[in-house]
């Protein structure tokens, strides 16, 4: 076995706690999970899952949402009841 080294990086505390819990439920440590990830990246020479940007945050959608917010603030927005809204009677 090759000599083991320490790797340090920062992570949000809530994310770390969530990952520790998930790894525990899978019967492994975070170290094991990261080692599996590193071996797969090294073997395949790629990130082993899709890395993409959520289209919700695209420039076009942000501009659209900002316009809606402006319309609401200026009283120009018109809301209509539809099947996705639950109406209390």
C-alpha cells in the first residue's frame, strides 16, 4: 500500500454533518467515501457524475423573475386562480 497522506479542505458544517450521517448509513467513513471518489476520478479521468448549473439561475430566468418582482412592486401584476393553487373556502 502506498504511503497515506492527509488532505485538508473546508466544508460547510451542515454539509459535513449530513455527509457523515449518509456515509454512516452506508457503513463507511467520509475518508472511505472520498477515497472511492478519488480512485474513480483517477481511473476514469473525469468527474464520475454530471456537473451542471441549475437552469433556474440562468441570466434569462433571473431577468424574468426580476421583472415579475418589479411588476408586483408596481402593482402591475395580475394573479389568477388555477389548478395548482389550493383555495380555502
